[in-house]
């Protein structure tokens, strides 16, 4: 039987399982799903399937096991490292299972402060449903209108609120997962304490779809914040920002929800990109911090705390209403867009111990400038949890020129990150983009354990092949 006949046989079976409206094969409808968010990787697939329930996913997986068809799980396709993109030259036929039509809210439990949802719900939808019950789901991402909860779980998403609430694995109570053999792991409970066995959900959170497909989740909800104190201020030395962070955590306990920084190079790019909305300050570092506060918050005491570490009140911009708060956050959200001023950049999503960040920068930045004298930096991120978006590019470089620069730049960056006790993937994951770097800098014993787990659950390597390992 020819390959075309095989494909038609497969498609017939997928139509039987999912229904004709849930199987996409036209190239013009598939193209957006075959290319990653940053348009660096394009793969191929015989079809994109949009199952409507877990039973359909089980049937699809069992058929793919029989026919040795590779599966790429996909949510909103917002991965920045190609984790949701099928391979370009895979030997086996491939399909995408997109969970967009599994978007039901199963339950909001106000007493338990939890929400149970299908994995195809967008992050924004979960936020809005929680808010309608006077509750709060704190994960906040620029792509929240598009990204899906299944993808957030598969990549252990972080965002701007990690300092107070943690990453996605910290926000998860339970999961339902379909394994590569089609069996279902029912671990979708609402318990905050459960020591009856290993916490199986943690195997799948951050696994990028290579061990199973997450179909349902129960997530933690929190009381809606009463009010916010949002401020922006310039600091010349990183140690000043870190001292402020330490003071805020000491005096306000866990009320500090965000602590963001923007380096001077990124500030210059912002002012060039948005000349009518220039930054209120420029300095070596620009700091954006936010506290969740209530009625008994004393602003005078807060100002005194700033003054105690040499920060002048006149140098601090405090949002006086929600409109000003949103304007300050919009600056932070626009920072990643400013790199377009100069073209493409080599991007790094790294994390470091807080006390090592300044030493890393003073060590690494001169090395990169030696590679490209006309290079520019775009450095910003979540200082509160040690996560920097550390990007370097050549002014006016094309995508091809930037890709040619990437290996030399990343080798220097990642080696210093490891030397200073950091991670080469803070919140974006590994996917295709960092696969070889991950293998280079991960201890062999760790890789062997991960490979053993992969071999046990997916011996045919049909689930998201070519990612991580």
C-alpha cells in the first residue's frame, strides 16, 4: 500500500474518532500550527486533530500506537523554544493534537479555593472565571489570551507573579493525564495534603508533552487582592534593588508580588521604539515593583523604608490609580517588543542566584562585546526570582545572521550561567531550541534517569519526539 493510501486510512480513522469538523488537513488551515511562535521552526503533519473530550484522546493515542504515528501535543502554540512544533524531517508520520476544543470549566469550588478545568481553557479564561467568583488565579503572561492551561502546565510557566505565588507546579493541586499507551492517570484531586504516594502530577508538569497529554487540571485560587501599590524607580546599582527587595520581603512578608528590572540598553530601545511614551526615568536599572496591600497600609512608613536605603521619594513614581498602574505595567510588557528596533537578537531565558547576578553580568557582558563590537543588549526580567531575559544581537542583523551568531554567543552565556550556579532555562523550557545545550550542561546521571522515565512511559518515542532529549 502506498504512503498516500496509508495516510487516507489514518485520516478515515481520525474522522471516525473525532468527527469530520475536528480534523484539519488543508495546508492553509494547518500552516499556523506547523510553525512556532517565533517563526524559527516549521514542521509537518498529516493532520491536526481537535478532540472534544478525554475519550477521543485515548482513542487517538491507541490508534497512533498501533500505527506508529508520532504525536505533538499543542495548546495555544505560544512556546518560545519550539516545544509545540512537529519536526521537519521525522521518519514517522506525525499529527498534532490541539486541545483548544477541550475548554470547559468543570467546577469552581469557593470553599476549597480551587478551579477544575479542561486543559484547552486559555489562561485569560481561567483568570476571568476566577474573578467572577471574587477569586484570583495569579499566573500572568503576555500571551494569556492565547496560551492554554495545558501548555502552561507542560512548560511549568512562570511569569511576573512567581515571587509571591510560585510557578505553575506550585499552583496545581491535581491532573488528569493520558499516557502514551492510552491509559489515564487520574490524579485530579483537590487536596492540599496527600502523602499516600509519590506526587505523580509533578512528573508531567514541565515535561513538555513528552510523557503524556494533560487533559484536566485542578488549580489553586486565591482571594482577590484588595489593592496594589505599584511603583517605578531608577537605581544605579543592582545591590540597591536587591537590598530593597530584602527589606520589602522582611517588612511586608509575602505581600510583594512582583519585582521587575529593566537594564539601561533596554530603556534606550524602548524610548526609540515609543518616542511619544518615553520612560519617566532612565538609569543603569529601572525597577518596577508591586505589593498587594489592604486598608491598613501606611504609605509614610513605606517611604521611610525607601529613604533608609538611600532612595529619594522624588525619584519614585507611585501609581495613584488603576489606569496609572496599567500604564506602568504596559511599559514592562512592551520591553520585549523593543528589540525590533535593531532587528533580531539571540535570546536567553536564564536564572541565577540573586547574589550572583551582578557578578555574572560584569563577567559575561564584556565577553559578548568582544564577539560583536556593534552588538546591543536587551536585559530585563523578574529580579525577585532571579530570572533574566538576557538577549544580545547585532544591530540590523537579519534572522540568518543572528542564527549564525547564536552558537558562539550562547556557548559563552550558558557556560557562565552554569559557572555561577544558574539555569539555562528559567521559565520557557527546552523544546527544540535548547535541546543540545540541555544535554551538554545536564549531569549524565540526570539525563539517564530522564531517559529511563521516557523509555518506560513512551518506549516507541511517539510523544513529542525531538524535544528535550
